[in-house]
């Protein structure tokens, strides 16, 4: 008996085609993504999506784009048939979402594919093909207005094993809807309709800005008031620009699921750009919270490679650091100005002028909330800050990074400075303290409730960052060892920067020795070493991260009980902060008006 010893075989073309199709079409939402890419590339202004049974029975996309003639229709479903490129070099200039020519061929291998198309609304043609080679293509004349309708029916009916791995109908429908949201976010000038099992679920009319589209989509799952806290900014660098839509400090989530990253219209899984966004907004959101945001990068195609992932969910930028720094710096600049140019107590603050574009070495930044504006500002609905006329108050605190007795010594200076320079909304009056934490101050027709720990922490933080850090040599240096080469590399490369933060570290053979710390550092040895090593994850925000840790431990704690004079001085200084949030993002104070109090007790 002959034994076949040949181990390598050539798969039959039909089997190879089905396997290759699985890399492009793994579930209904992948069908929808490919259909939408083609519809958007066609120049459509109106797109309607319809799915049935989670997309397993039907996925359909109808558009009013350029359409195809009969000759194009005869070729479009063949492997590597594409109108987007003519050769490899075209990838450097292509701005289309699709370019490989795999999508329709992959669909016809695993589902029944129907296409109805017309270039002018007078002649229209219908193609029916698949699944597989057992269903030869049929092309016939039909009727349709200009554009294309692409329909997939009975996905994986010819591959039962793959069909068994699909999720439940509701889960597959949710994945398809997310693809719809991704495309609608990136292309705000297109009208989108989304139908599920014959019912209209979402309608997103075309809008002029990314912010408007993001707000409309956010309202599908969020409260209507949250749209008031959205802002749109722009950063520009060499060969790229980026629109960033981001919520203010009032709008945040406990996870990163509402952070969206796009490049040239494609939704990406890009940790680096998410990190850039969070670095830029650090200190404006409570610990463990994340912003609600979307980043839209537009980059010269020759500076990025989108051909590294079957679903184009990843990209390789030629200079990712420049984009990272631009987004991080632009977001940081925006939040820095967020409270500096606002409206206070119904009185419009006049004369606040700054450059429309705050220049950095690599990028420019401006606020897009006011087109053609020569000043920066934020939405008037945000009222969590005291804003003074430019030059009225210094943003730096006169408090040194020390204990309560220093605050008390500075009381007379603070008292006279605030009284002389603050806008007159009525005299401040100390109203006491509650719950061993909150300082109460009556000012005009409002009661301000001030978190003493958050206020003191922010004041110390400002002082920490404005000048040299007082350093204290340790009588007994602290020896310690690192656990990885990464930690060693961090300590070696950042030793000078750490010294500027009051931290002196020396190499001691195969270990390390901590020789100096900031004068007011109060943590134990193990916790101190842990804090220092964790700075390696802070990126460009190392100084801010260290300052936040130091000031949190030095500041007045919950339950500390300063005397009335000290509490009043601290409260007054807190109300003069230009950034009334602690370094970890919590509000320093809140307010309640006389009108709201009267209403609460039904007093007319």
C-alpha cells in the first residue's frame, strides 16, 4: 500500500478563499465596516444602514454616492479589485478608507452578496453572487437613483463552524451599532440613519463641527445637560493636525470607553494617543476618572502606514512622539485657560486677551468654541471658578509649603491683598465650619463651601511648582534596590530632574541610595521609594505628579481643626485660586445661592 509522505499541500482555491475571507469578515460588524468605508469613499452625503438579526441575516448600506457602471460592477467583487489605488506607491497619497480590494470578495465567499448601483439615476444594475463559487454571479438591469445599495444575506450559512462562534443576536447588533457610531463620529458632514430589524434606532443629521456630532452621539447614552460641557480645540504640527473634542471637569467616566481615537477617519486602538490625552488633562479629573473625549488626527498619508492590520485598527506613525506631544500640550494649554476666561456671577469679564494661537516648539493650539476669535474662553455654563480681571491677582499662593502656623502668619497679608484686589461682589464673611472639613464663607448672595484639604493642597501645589524646592539631606541615607532594568534606566536618566524636585539619588554598586528629600516630606521609607519609582509612568508630568503626592501629605487633613482666623484666611485664598481644583482633579469648593436656599425651604 502506497503511503502519501507529502505533508505540504496546496489548498483548493475555494477553501483558500473562505479562510482568507475570515481575516477580513469575522462577524456582521466587519461587514458593516467594509460597506460603510466604500459608501463614504464614494462621496455620499446620505447613508442608511439596516441590519436584521444582529446582522447575521442581513447587513445593508445604501448611499447616494458616485455609484458604478456595469463594467465596474462586473469586477468589483473579484479579489483585489479596487478603484482606490493603482500600485504600491499610491498608498503614500491615498486618503480613502479602503484600498486593498478584499472586502466584497471576502463577503461573496461567506455570504450572499447583492449590489444595486447607478451612476446617474437613469441606468441601474443589480449584481447577485455567492456564497462561494457554487453561485455564479448574475447581473441584470434594474432601477435605482444615483448611488449604491450593498446587501449581505445569511452570513456564514456555508460555514456552520464559524457561525457557531458568533455572539447572541443582541451582542452582535451592539457591535454593529458601535461601527456605525465610529463612522458617524469621524464624518460629521454626512447624514446617517440606522435601522435595526426594520425600526429606526438612530438618526444623525449632518452638522458642521465634530463637537456637534460628538454631542449628538453622546446624548444617545447620556443626559442632555452633558453636551454643555463639551469643548473643541485644535492642534497643528508638521504634516498633521488634530481636532480634540473633550468634556470639561464636570463630565467624566470611571473607564476609558468614551475616549475615541481616529486617524484619517479610521477608529484606532492607540494607547499612546489615549495616554497623550490623559497626560494633558491630568489634574482636572478626580483620581480614577477619565475624560469623555474624541481625538481626530488628520495626517499626510506618507507619514503613516495604515496597512499593518486587516481591519485597519492600528497605524504606524513615522513620528508618533510629535503627535503625542502636540495633543498632550494642546489639551494642557486648553485646560490651563479653561477657568481663566470665564463668566462670574453674571458679570462679563472684559479685557481678557491672549494670543489666538499659543505657540510651542512643535505645534499651535487654539480654542474652536469661538470661530475667528482673538481670545480663549470656555462655555459660559461652566461656573465652578472665580475669574478676575487680568492682572488683578497673581495665580501663585503666598503660602509656603509648610504647616498651619505659616498660614496664620500670612493672614494679614492675604486679608489686605484679597480685599484690595478682588472684584467687589460684596464683603466676605466667615460663616464657620461643618463636619470638621468644610469652611463656610458668605460672599454677596452666595454661600461657598470649601474643602479645607483640597484648598490647602492646591495652594501648596502652586507654591511647589513656582520656585526651587527646599531640599533636606537625610541624616541616614535610605538604601534600596530596583526590581527591573526599566527602573534602573529611569533613575539613571532622570537623576538631574529628580534632584530639581528635591530628590537626590546615588548609585551604590548594584543598588541605590536615597540621600535627600524635600524639606516637608513625611512618608515612610518604603512608601517614599514606591512613590519615586512610580514617577516613571508620569511622562512629561513628572514634576506635577511628584508635587501632587507631596502636597497631599503635607496639607491639612479631614478632621484637623484650624482656628477661625486661619480657616477664614485659607477660605479666602481658596476663593482666589485661578484653578480651583486640587492636583488630583477634585473641586476645591462649591456654591449655593440665596435663591436656591430660599427655594429649598419654600421661602418666597
